């Protein structure tokens, strides 16, 4: 019996370190990340015994979503492409559940994740500025494009997305571990740290990441409470810095601001597009596909093939691996029912965020802690429906937007301040 307990603890400790090192895995590339997610999800089948991990809305919605994309895959024209992503998609849901389990098992797990994530950000920021100044980073990875800093991500150009999407998790854990009054002396340092992240994302030239980070900052200014002086100073400095970056003349500004405006408002044919002519054609094609396949869609990852058909193909710009928008990808590839689950997720997030603000303003009640608000912002920005996006079924992207769910489920389950029935969240 003692030997079995020793083995059990050994496995749980090993899996814990896979999660702790997940930020590093995400930087290293998809191979180690995918392997970690597989091992974590497999472990859940051996350790999750408590009904609370399965009797909740998250697991119910996730299983429904998985079954929908399986059915969609079985009816798709290109079944190999569809099942390649949908068949084992369940691993991401079980990854979130086991992460929740491990947070309860190891009381120091989140602190360890926080330290690794913070150090990862520090290294990436330092390395990015080094690459910007020297043309190559500390391990001699050269700049891919003169206006695209990528650090250790190389030609994948994911640095901005990594910093933008994991920043709210870093913020949430900062709120969790550091009290406002006791650590007031660190406010300025963390303020400067955020500015460095902002500049870093700007230097990546990733337009979507830059614009979403700006939106995220506005979310924090609106939804979090306390830190009144810090928030005011940050807003003023943030506004000043944004103006400087917008009016300056450099390759990064030309890509992020000038190129975006020229693509939205085309001077060539005097037309206005949604983000760009190419994005516009992706969206029109995806919408037409959805109208012909409303219920179950064409199957995950089938857009790349179906968009070639004459009735959906507008020009040589139409086709891509995915429609570059989560909402339209789900509608076209997995149908209306999958989109409704996605829409319900967004509704739950925004309902809780706005309820928190309203209760705080009118009733002086703290419906959510800043820690919980930040985690909700993390999910909100990861599944933001009104912006260009990568593929919803991409493994790297999926890891990032399922990561905060483990923390969110643990927090809402154990919070004594929540007024909703958190056992059903």
C-alpha cells in the first residue's frame, strides 16, 4: 500500500512539473507542448475520482462540444483532416480538469507556475530587446523580418501572441500572491514591467496581438478594483505611450498602423474591408459555407479544401488553412451547435465581469476578486470573437486557452465570496 502511494505521488509530482514548465514548453515549440498535454490528460483517467470534476457546466459543455465535432468529422468530405484534430480533442478538457486537481493536491503549485512564468517573461523580454538591438538573439537566432522581432520563437513569429495571451495569467497570480498594501513598493516595478511587455509586443509587429493587448489593458482599467492611483497613472502613461508609438515613423509603426489602415481602407479600389481584402474573402467564403452546412458544418480543418470549390472561392485570396476568425471557423467547420457553446462561454465570461463591476459600483460588494477577474479576462481575450485569429483547433492555441480553465475552476469552486452556485460552473 505504501509503495502504491509512493508511485501515485511520484506520478503526480512528475505531472505537476510538466504543468509548471508549460510556459517553457510553449516557447520551445509544439512537440514538447503536445507531449505534455497528452501525458497530463492520460493521468486524469487514473486520478480523477471525485464527482465534482465531472459534475459541472464546464465538463458538460466540453463533452457536448467534443461530440459535435466528432459527428461533424464523421460527415465531412475529408475525414482524415477532420478526425486528425477532433478524435483526441478530449485531451484539452481533461488537461484543465487535472490541472484543477493538481492545484488542490499541491498547495504550492500555482506559486511555482508563477515563478516560472515570470522568469520566462523576463528572459523573453531581455532576449527580444537584445535581438532588436543586435539583429540576433542570445543564441544567435537572427531577425526573420526587419519589423518582426521573434526571440526564441524564430520563424514561427508567436512571441507577441505568447506574451499577450499569458500576461493575464501572470497578472492573476500576482493578485493572488501579493497584497496591495504589503507590497505597495513593488507597484512601480510591475508598472514598468507591463510597459516593457507592451513595447515588446509592439516590436514583434504582430498586429492582432498588439491591438488585443490594448483592449486587454482597457479591460483591466474597467474591471479590476483598488489600485486607484496606479490605474490612473497607468492610464495616462499608457495613453501617452500609445500616441508616441502611433505618430512615430519606424518600420514597426508602418506595419502595425499604416499597413492595417491601408488594408482596411483600400485606395486601389476605394473599398472598405474587414481587416483586409484577404480576411474579407475568408469571412465571406466561411459564411457561405455555413449557410450550406448550418447544423453540423463541413468538419474541423476542412475549410482549406472546401474553400477551393467555385461557389465559395472568390479569388486567389480566398483560401487558407482556416477562416482566421473563431466564430466563423466554428460556424463553417462545426456548425451552429458548436458556435452556440462558444457563444455561451463568451456570455458567461462577460456576464460575470459586468456583474462584478455593477455590484461593486452600486452595492459596494466584491462579487469577484481581482485574481478571478484577471483569469476571466485571460479566457475572454483568448476566445475573443471579434478579431482575426489562428485556428481554433490548433494544438498550441488550444493549450493556451485551456490553461486558465484549470485555475478558474479551482478558484470558483473554492471561493467563499461568489454569490452563484460555483459547484455548477
